[in-house]
């Protein structure tokens, strides 16, 4: 009996805060609606600086994903304006644009091409066909009658669970990823800026490693453009950017 008690105490001592050595996840998904979840967590970048991740996970079979465009491209818009003008639940900043707020890169809405493909190999395309999300290179994309949306930004952060070579620059980041079950994850960072490589690791890694478990992911337009607005029932979250944007990736009720 004494030996049994000693073994149990030893396990507890070696793995404090865990059950039989099971590690604790960095966050939990909080359900906002059936098929729509939110999570947030922070981590240390340096001795004094911390970064916070805000993430929304969406089932594309239960919610509509769309690319929303500014009514006036010359003046630009914000994710909050796009959300409120279109009754969207969530809008995150989308693709690149010129200083005159003209969208750059492919945009498809309801099977119709709104903006032309940009021939840049390191850019990537997030597309939705038959409620199935994919991320691909520009030369892999084919417009069909089943294409619901497509948004070209870049670069790809995670490709089949692997991180490609990325530039090391620090900024506020936003991204979109796809889980193994086909759920879409929208991500934005706040606080201290992070590198593309750090963002890629956070998109790919497991919850127990502080990641969002997306084997496929790409960056959205980051830096001053990074912004998001969400109003889902009583839940509301807003992170403003310092720049106006031209388009955003939105979640709407079906």
C-alpha cells in the first residue's frame, strides 16, 4: 500500500498541472454558434514582448464565406464598415491593393471574376468550391461554375504540413488556414509583431505546441492593413488597422 502511494505521488511531482503527464493545450475553442468558434492566447516573443493570437474557426458548410469589396475603392474602407454594410458576422482584411486602393490579384465572387489573376509565383489563392476550401499556387487555379469565391494574396505559410522558405520580417499578421477536417481558420495577431516563420509555425503546430493545427495556410495582407471585426450575438471583437483596405474575407449567415 505504501509503495502504491509513493508511485502516485511521484507521478504528480514529475508532472505538475497535468493528468498522468498529459500536456495542457494553449487554448480552447469557444463556440459562438453551431459551426463557428473563437479562441485567443498569448505567447512570449522576447524577454519583454508578447504577442496575442485571435482566431475564428468556421465550418463552410454552415456559413457563407465571401470576399467583400469597398464601395469606393479610392477612399478605401475598414473591416468594420464592410461587416456592418453587408450584415457579415466577421470580416478580416483580404488582398493586396495599390496606393489608389485598387485591388491587386484574383478575386472571384459567386463564380464571377472581379479582379484579374496577378502573375506572381510566390502569391497564393484561397478558394472555395462546393463548400470545400483549398489553398493553391496561381498556376493551379481553374475558374469553374462551382467556384464560390477566390482570393489571391500570399505567400503560402504551410503546404501539406510543411513550412516553405519565408522572409524574416516582423509585423502584425493576418492569415487564413484550413484544418484537416476542412474547417476555415481566420487569424490575426496583436501586440508585438511576429515573423512569417513564427506565424507559419503557429498556423501548423498542434494546440499543445501553441498552434492552430492547419496543414494548409496562407498569409493575408499584413502590417498596417491587418484588421478584423466580429459581431456574433453578444460577442464582439474589433482590431483596427492603421490603413484603409480595399477588400476583406467575410463570414456571413447562410
